[in-house]
C-alpha cells in the first residue's frame, strides 16, 4: 500500500523523469504490474520475516525499539545499497531520494509493527 501511494499517487512523474524512462518503458512496465506486485509482496514478506527474526534475537520488543531498529537498518543497509545502485546507474539525485525515502517509511512501519506486536 505504501509503494502504491508513493510511486502511484505522489511521485509518479518525478520518479519517471528521474530514471529517464521512455513512454515505451512505462507502458511495458504497466503491462506486468500484477507480476511486479506479486514479486514486491513476496519481497516484503521475506524482509519482514527477516526483520522479525533479527528483532527477536536482539530483544527488540516495543514499538519505539522497532522504529529505532528499522531506522538503523535503513541507514546502515538500505541507503548504502541504494547509493551504490544509483551512483553506478548514473541516475538523477531525485531518483535516490524518492526511492530511499520510500524505503525509510517502509522500514519504520515494519519496525513499528514488528516491534510493537509483542
């Protein structure tokens, strides 16, 4: 849901421009939207499961601790991977900020839900 709002309603045009996608590429991506959604759903479930296992082993057991741990994981891993990808791809800086800020919201939400679940 977060991704749909982020890339669909809020930043569609800016994201397309930042990656310099052509109209043909956008149309081709739209045709495989259901497949992409299924893949993103599986990826999200795997990431949440890994985060839950990590939180369990680290003793993260409150909503606040989950948010802090989610932020730590985002800064330490997600932003670094995005930096490498965007630098190597020579994308516009806006592409990095749109993607990284989406991931920040996602990791904070997952951290809050998993940490607060206990």
